[in-house]
C-alpha cells in the first residue's frame, strides 16, 4: 500500500490561530492525525515542540514580507 500526501491548500484569512485567533500562517499536521493552525508569533514560540510531534509543517510566514506585484517600484 502506498500513501500519497496531497498538497495542503493555501491558508486564507479565514484560517485563524488556535492559540490567539489571529490570522494563521502555519499549518501543523500532527503525526497522530490532527491539525493545528498558528499565527507567525505562536508558530515561532512553539516551533521546537511542534517539530517533535508534526508529520508536516506548512509555513507561509514569507507572505508577511512579500511585496504585492502591483506595488510601484518607488514604494518598495
């Protein structure tokens, strides 16, 4: 039997941190089968512990510093 992991869908503004309710930028799929969502702050805070129990970590914190494509060069 082959197990195929399907790519996780991108996180949206509707995805909220399980700790504080802020927008989630990290999805942690647990080895036990559950899922947790964290904002960047709580993702960094709990990172060492999460790495021990995670099957997969989807990190989209790079979106926090991304410059929109429509931004004028002098605004960058």
